[in-house]
């Protein structure tokens, strides 16, 4: 971390001021088994400050706020609230001290009224423990009025929009005398109008002197509302920054952990690459032979061609063409709509806008099964919940998609099945005691390879890989990368979703960049490098594509306030 | 077993060991303490005896348990089988009495069973009701429907064909035993010689992953519930054949509990996934032997459920991986000391 100069430049002056800061976290540490989730993190929040906490997956944001909220107990370091050391033992304890957290998954009860939800677990009681319902309602009205929200406190929570529920959760958090409010990605499922409403509430609370820790992945929101920014990466503190003097590009490179230098007119081949299995980043036209097919006169039919593809409330404006033998990357920050886009190509989510052509025929994919019939395959991001069938054997897991492709009534003959499984176990180097072992007994990397085998057995034209190397060891990573290279040579089209930019540019010759759930750039040839991707991710008003820079709220229009 | 081989069938054998052992223990107990338990005699080319009775009545539970196995393997449960059995019996008896031919009456009973199962399946897959709630509806309503068919009366009939289903014999064995064998064979072939078994296990083990792999999860579930309905309908015909009458009030009473117990005893987890058809049939026989043993030990029918529950508890506990681990630890610590 030696190269991160701005670290701790600013917090010192706040500590020297007369009042102790609202929250002072120093050297916080937390381990989970062998994994070091937090390695000495500092965080300083002042009264009346909105402090944005940023970081990619696994940066330690969740662990940090859970330590503050009494969910986890830190292993080392100190936490002080208004100068007094604290050690919240439970979420309840944290609330009593003055730290309230609103988690991403709202912990409210859908079929109770707003008022009941706000007072749940701490209802004002009269003699004999009788709940004073009148007081419950009055408190709820006061709490919601503080947020500038005027709704009937007697209505069911389930009848309210997500935004209202979010606000109710905040109201519940503020019902106890909170000094510090922690909001964990409150905006991830809100539309623009709702986000604006939430921001208004945050400003109102800031004016009341409350400190707010705000976790979000939307950079526009960061710059709109943040007073200070703290960035974490891999469980360590990167630094605390003033948004006014932190350019977006710098912020992105700090989050991702790659040095960013502004793009220059004539890009040179990326020098930092190690021995890559493919020469993906060379810029000379001769070596990007995969791409030259596009410019050659012979018109080849695209394996997949999306025009303005989108799904309401999820992603919009996706334009991607993938030809035979091409590997296209999908890059963007967490929450930018990478996976959502990939899922539209597989029918895992249904597109509501735009069109998609597969092998030249327009299709409307309504289920993965239809996509499989079109020879599309996809390994999902979450291997455990949407990939493996845990208690079934490696053999059955590998054969599943092929069996689906052939249909219910045509079981794969035993001899053929054995040969297929044997071949895949060997060629992909799947380490398993036997093909009959339950797939859940394998390591993550080998599970992933078994899932790849599942799809390769169907001989797909388009293979979609959503973070195929997440959470697997280095050896397996390299093997999967090599495999993608082989598949490309065989003419398979691959769409790769990746959060590791270095890996993406190593594997792909063309990268689609997403930001805030829309496509903002398509980079190829010499521009397909980490610098350009980071610039596109950070860019405020994209120039490549006509996305209106003025906020045009097509989403907010149909929702208004409460649904 | 085209989709299974080697160690996989070994592990399914291991799962069968427990109900098998319990079965043998009960037989041993009866050998020692129940006089005449193993006596079998031949009359009119037909076997008679306690064991034959057990096979006969166990077959009814076994047939339902086979259908129930498929439903439970998808991660669901069917509480309505008893009521569906009552409907099928009532319909068949009603049709016979109103002059229909026996084949028509039998086919109607079975078709009603399939329709009832499909109804459950639609509630579960299309309306996304929880299986326990979805089938509870028919469990309650089904008996009312059966009462409607019989007009609240016990319908006695006189039809040699329908009577044969429960009381006839083939090759010396009671006809229900033959039917159980046929149902088991057909289901096993459909489950293991096509991809149905694989799909059922995938849906039960991880429905989201199965869907992402293109498994038609709704169709698979619908099929499982419809099959279960068919089995329940068949059991209903057997029951109404035993007593040569349709009794909408008592037919198939607590059949759902016996069937679910049989499945669990047979080593199929209630959480879904891997299933064993033979295990469920063994479980059904185990339950029937237990019931019979208690009767022959002069335990009154009112008290019998208590000791029955005790045996079930022991077998289920022994199926629990957590308990097995603890027992294994205990044994190894003893050995180490």
C-alpha cells in the first residue's frame, strides 16, 4: 500500500479538532478461519457527514459494517463512538449505543403494517405488557415525518414499493436514538426517482447532525452525495479521500487496484502482461486475426447479435455482436449489470426490450431450455446456487445438460456416457476420486471445470461464462483460461463476464463496458486494454453512445411514489 | 440401471441396509415371541398366513409409497393420497352400482386419481403454492367429494372383477402383491431407463441449478404429482375391493402418513434429491409388519401408534448424518482409549 499517497492525509485534521469524531475505527481486524477479511482498517465519520464506503467484492465492506453493527466481533483494533470506546455485542446492543444498520436485504415483515414494523420488538407497553397501539402509530408517524414521508402507517408493508420499504427500514433504524446510520446498498433495486427521494432523506438526516455510512456501487451517486470517501480493497484500507479532489478515473483504479494513467492518443501495447496463454493484447492487425473476419468482405452470420436489448428495471441499451471464434468480454463494476446482461443472452431472465438474433434467426428466449435448444450455454456466477447439483455425482452433473438437449426419452447410452465423462475428466483435468463422487465433495475449481464439461458436452455455439474464475485457485484459473483459448480456435463464440480486468483483456479481444446498468463503450483492437476500460467505467458522460447526459427518467415515470 | 453404475449403486445399497436390518430384526422378534407368525398354508391353490396378510396389506401402502417417493424426491409432499384413494374407490363403486361395466369403473377410478394428482401439481407449479398447503386442500376437500359421490352412504357392490383386485390371487400370491410388483417395475424402468429419474433428483436437489441447466422443472413436478395421484387411485380401488364396499369416511384414512413414513424409512430424504423406490417398498412392508406384530402381541389398536412411533423415530435418527457422525466419533474414542 506504500504507493497510496493520500492515505490518512485528511482524517488527521478532523481528529485534531476539538470534538471527537462521531465514529473512529482504528486498525480493525477480523479473520474467518484462514481468510483475513479485515487487516487493520481505519474509518472516521464525523457528525453530519455522509461517508461513502467503496470497494469491490471481497474488499471487506460487509465485514466492516457488520463489526460496527454488532453482527461480528472484531479480532483486533478499536472502535470509538464520540470518543468513548465501544464493543457492540449484538445488533440490539449496537442500536442501543446509537449505531443502526439497514442491510441490503430488508429485514422487515411484509404482512405487517408500517407502524408495526417500525416498532417491532420494542413496542411501547402498558400495564401487564399490553401493547399501546396508539403510541405505536404515533411513533411511526413521527419517524416517517422526519424522513418527509407521508403515508398511512396502518397500511401493509407488502403493498408498498421497494423504495417505501427502504425508507421504512430507515425509519425503524432511526426510531431508536441513532447517531450513526449505516446504509448497505440501499439503492441497488430502486429506480431513479426513488433514488432521488432516498438521497433527499439522507441530506435531511445529515442536516440533523447524523453521521451516515453509505455503501453503493453507483459512482454517480457517490459524487452526488458523498462528503468523504473511504476505499477498501482485499480487506485493507486504501485511503480516505475528498470527492472534490478525487477524479473518477483515479477512484476506479483505486477500487480495482490497478494503476491508472490517462489514455494517450496513441496507445502502446499494454506492457504489464505476464506470460499470457494467448496473445490477446497485441495490437498488430496480423495477430488479431479473429477480428479481421469482421472486415473481410465475406458476410459471416453472427452467432449472437443483440440490438438495444434490455430488461425493465435491470439493464438497457445492450448492443453486442459476437461472431464465430470471438471472445467478447463484459466489464464493469459490481452492480453495473454485467451478469444481468449475460442472463438475457441465456433466457435466464427475459428481455423486455430490443431484439436478439441467434445464428441469424430472431429469438425471444423465455427459458434456459430454449437457449440450450439454440446451442447456447452458460455457467452462472453463483456456482453453488445455480450451478452444481450438489448431491449428485460428477458423472450426472456433467451429463445433465446433454441429457436435456437430447430430451427426456432418449437417455445417453451407458457406454457413451462413460466415455464422455471419462474424456472430460481427463481433458479438463477434473480432480475427483471417482466420477461417482458427489460433485459437492470437489474443490471449487474442479466444480467449475465439471460445470464447463456439462456445457461443452452439448457442443454449444455460444458459451457464456459469468465470472468463471471467481473463488478458484490459480492453477485452475490458468487451465480455464487456456481452455477458452482452445475453444476460440475451434470456432466457439464466448461471452465472458469478468471483474478482474487484467484477466478480461488477456482473454478477450473485444470488451463491452457497462456502467450503471447500461452499455457505455465497446473497445477493441488497440483500445482493448485496462486503461481504456477503466476510463470508460469512470467516464461521466459517455461519448461513444448517445445516452442523454440529462437525467431522462423513463423508469421513474411509471412508478411515481407508492405502487 | 443404465444411468447408474459402480459405487453409486453401492451407496444406494448402503441406504437400504437400515430398513433391511429393521425388517429382519422384527422378523426375528416374531420368530421368537409370536407363535404361528411364519405359518403358511395352501388352500385352493392359494397361500394363507400372517406373512401373506402382511404382504397383501403392505402392498397397498407400497404402491402409494412409490408415487410418494417421486413427489418427495422433487422436494414436495402429497398429503392428499388418502382422500384421493377415497374418491377413486367411491367413484368405482358408484359406477358399478349404477350399471357400468367393471373396466369402465376401474379406469374411471384411476383417471380420477391422475386428475387429482395433476390438480395438486398445477397448484404447486403454476400457482407456486407450498406443496404442504396445496395438497392439504385436496386432503380436506377430497373426502367431501367422495361423500358427494356416495351420497354419504356406504356403497356395497357385487362385482367379481372389482372384488378380485383386492381379494384375488395369482400364482398363489394375493393380487395386490402382483400389482405392487408391476407398479414398481414400470416406475423403476421409467425412472432409470429414461432421464426422468435424473431430472427428478436434480429438481429436488437444486431446483435453480436444474432450471439453469434446462431441466423442465415444472413438467417434472407435474409428472410426479400425477403419478402419485395414479398410485393413490389404485390403492383406493384395492381398499374398496378388500371390503367389497366404498366407505368414503374411512377409506384411505391416514394412508398419507403411512406412505410418507415408508418413503422416509426407505432412505429418501424429505428435503428431496436422491430417491430409492425399493427402499420405499421395504419401508411399507416394515410398517405393515410392525402394525401386525403389535396386534399379535395384543397391543390394542388405540395404543399401537405409540410403539410404532418409537420404532420410526429410531430408524429416522439412524438415518441422520449428524447422529451417525457422533456415534462414529464415540466408537473411535472408545477404541482409542
